[in-house]
């Protein structure tokens, strides 16, 4: 059963899923996303005895927007939340746009973290500068945000208005036409499509500055890179990912030999965490 809560000062909302009192695991959502994405892990977390806590980053969902927020602020936020939860040690699982937040926590909170894993991750900020990045990638959106900021805001505003008046099914059906068959397949499932639509709808419920600011952080220089980290990180990536192609992640990890990359044949950006969540959470349960 999911429980939606807020920290003591009301600045951070989070969902709790899986097994209460089980192994602590923070879930970092993608962009634009929210705590609702953690529904992906609910059943498997329960089966494995894992307690999942998925916070909305500031500016998404129920967490108020914080002007001037930086990626480097996130470890202190997570440490404070862990303290309120009574967690001395914990693991971190990030998907897609949650990648830099997992890396910075791995660096700053290394003495409290058991393991870190990243699924369908964003390779690194400099990958976004490549001209051949995919149409639906954060890189393309970031370039559009800088070159046509008013149009970008209008598009997000229209998307939010549309999602507030519908289930969002038709939006995801149209977007899936630009994705590989593995992603199109999962979006033919009403439960999965409804969950992703609800997550985006929740992400955009507050001021649009929240999603815009987070996109800017994601596609600007990060305060940490994979090569800065001494502790190992486990990566799972689909070879059919059309949002963050596997070539980008491979190029990053060639220089970070302490990390491990598992490439999943036939999986896309969205299908991977849906189809392989059980084997991913098994890593954290061990």
C-alpha cells in the first residue's frame, strides 16, 4: 500500500512503498517525473522485503519549488529525510533524470550508503552537447529551452492543461510512435500507461519553473562524475533506449572501471524498469 507523506517542515513530499521496516531504499524519479513512478517497484519491493521511499524533488509534485536549488543540495536533503525515517544506512535507486542526484549522494553520503543503482540513466551532462542526440532526449529539450524559452513554456503549459483534463493515454500513445517497439509494447498496457501519465501529471501540478529548473540542472555541468566515485555503482541500460542511447553510457563508464554496466537486450528507456524491476531490486535485496 502506498503512503504519501511530507517531511517535518513540509518542503519535501514522498511516497512509501513495499515492506515497511524492510531494507531502506530511496527511489529517485526521472524528468519530468514524481514519486508516483515508484509504483514500478511496489510489488517487487514487497516480495523482497524492501522499504521504498520516493521523494518528489523540489518543484515536482507536492514538493514546493525552490529557486536557486542545485544538484549539490540534494545529499543534505536526503540525509535529513533519512534521519526523520530513522534510517542510519540505505541504498539508492535512480531512473533516467535521477542519475546526477544518485551520483552526488554516492559521493557525499558514501559512509551511509550500502549500494547505488541507476536504470536507463542519463550518461553525463556533456553528452547533451552532441548534435546527434535523439529527438525525445533531454538534450533536445534543453536546446529548445535555451533557444525558444517562451515556446517551451507554452508547450509544457499545454501539456499540463491536457493532462489535467484527461488520463493522458492519447499523449503517451502519440509519443510512443517515436520509441522502439519495446517501449511501444508497454504503453499498450493500460496500467503502465496510466501510471506514467499520472506521474507526469503530478510532476507538472505546481509552477512550471520546477520542471524547467530541473531540466536546466540535468543538462548543465554536474558537481560530480562517475569517475569521481570510489564506491561501485550498478547500471542497467537497454540496448534499444532511444532517449539516452547506450553508446553514451558506455563512453562514460569506459573511464569509470569501478562501476558495472548490464546491457539488457531488446529493452528501451521505459520498458527496462517495467520489465526488469524484479531482477533490479534483487540486487538491492542481496
